[in-house]
C-alpha cells in the first residue's frame, strides 16, 4: 500500500467520523425500533449468506442497497449509516483474512454512501418531489456514485488506473443503479404493503434467481472450455489445416449475422463450426497428412469423419441438440453429398451455412495438390456450385461478403 492510498484511507476514516457527528446533531440513536433491528440483522445475514452457503466459491452478490431502500423510508439517516456500517460486515470463514484497513475502508465507504443516500431521500421528498419512488431513485444514484467513486479513487491511487476502462466502469455503474433500484422498489412494496414475512420471501426468491443466473454463466463457461479443448485436439491431429476450424467459425459468424439469425441460435451454429472436424481424430494420419489426391478407399474413409464426430459428441448433453449441424455439413444441396444424401431444405440450415464456410476456407487456403483461389476465382466457383453443392440463397450472401471486402483478409492470407 503506497503513501497516497494511506493518506486517502486516513481522510476517509476521519470524514466518516465527522459525518457521524454531523448526523448525530440532527438525528438520534436513542430510540431503537423493531425496524432498525430487523433491517440490521437482515443485512448482516445477507452479507454473509453467500460466504456460508458457497464458501469454496469466489462468487458473491450483494443486495445491500435494495435492502436499504425500504429502510430509508422508515429509519433516519443516522441509523441507516450505522446499519450499513455494521450490517455489511463480513464474518471471516476458514483461512480467509481481510486486512483491517480494507475492512474499515469498506465499512466507512458503505456507511457514507448509505447515509448520504438517506439524506438525499429525506431532502428530495417534499423539497424536490412528493413522489417516494422518484426520491428513492435519487438516493440510489447518490449511493452508487459515492460508492463507485471511492472504490475508483483507491484503485487510481494504488497505481492500477491503467487497468480500468472508463467505458466499462460507467456502463457497470449505470447497470448497477437500475438493477439495485428495481430490486429495492420490489422490496419496498413487499415490506410496506405485505409485511416482513413477504419481504423475506422476496429476498429468498432473489437469491434463488441469482444462483440460477450464475449457474447459467458457469455452464456457458464450461461449454466454451469444452469447445476450446476440442479445437486444440483437432489442430494437434492435423497440423496442415491448423486454424481451419477457427477460420470457418469466423466465416460462419459473418454468414449468420447477414441472414439475421437470432443471437442464441447463431452462437450454437458457430460453436459447432469450431469443432466440425473433430471426427478427424479417428481418421488415419496417413490419410490426413497425404500430399496427394486421395484414393477412392481413402476418400471413403475421410468421408466418415462427420459421422465419427457425431458419434463422439452425442453423449455430451450440452452439445447433442446441435450435432446434426456437424453430421450433415458435407451434404450437397442437390442431394449428392454425404453421409445421408439429404437434399435442399432437408439439410439443417446450420449445416448449409457450415458447408459454405468450410468450402470458402478450403478455396482460399488451398492444398498441396491444389492452389488457393483469388477473389474472382472464388466467386466464380460459388456461382458454378450454386444449387448443386450450396444453398443458392446462401451463395448470394457469401458473394456479397466477398465483394463488399468483408473477407479480404482471407485472400491476403492465401
């Protein structure tokens, strides 16, 4: 911790004490109501709930402000400051240790932010607006500006400012304001209209929703890791076409975007493009690395790679719904492809896109026995095979991408 940070923390501690003294001249701590005890205990439990339930995980989510929002309408700013200071304290679990200065910084920061937000609520209600909802929004904005500014100041003074993106910082700030404000309103109406039991029930539902959300993120991360691992396997098996699947995935993404496929569906097709040649790990190395045209027998074995890939992946739950894209990516629009001889619209749309992307990369990179094509030759080849190997509608899209310059880097590469 450098000198600038030490000075900043000292100033913050002193300001917090001054802030408490100023509030105590206006408000009192003597009268302790049930509301004060209820919100203090609720916040203290919630601040440590993730730690107790998932103490092996680093994921935790705070809903301090949403809990404080209904409290601001019932309790004075001095008690709000105390509740935020004490209620957000984290109980140490296992070997986890928090330096005292970090602990005090967080407590004082949240106390100042919550107390200031409560003051803004009191001031705005009646002086600026008579609407509680609007006043609570003002208080949420003040809470997050103070909270985020103090955190940013410490990071800046510690010399890590180069790691911070202003765009990301303010984007996350505004998202946090609106999400917390919305949750705070739900808790406010729950508490005021339906009572404490319903309030606690809503908090439980929020935490359940949070866990579902983070479980989904973890699943997506696992899915990405699986895809990347398969990519490495493919590249290690066939060095001649190393990077082929990655390039095909990029072309597939562009085609999906130009035909306006929904984001979720697009990502599935792109992910299948990344591993479309995974079945080649079962193909003999002599065939894969051959520098000559394959014999009929060798080509028949190579053609099995799409079926091999399907069989390899079909028992993986997170992949099996989309594996037909891999299985049929060598089907021809006129029915003369493999493995099933599907024709026209019988071929899954993702497979038709992948067929074009795969072929485009082969055209522009070439093989030892076949030179790479230039832009004009590639366009001519797609036109020649339109309606035969390729979906005519998608041929128009790939030609548009080529002529517009979107794929110029592929030709420069070749």
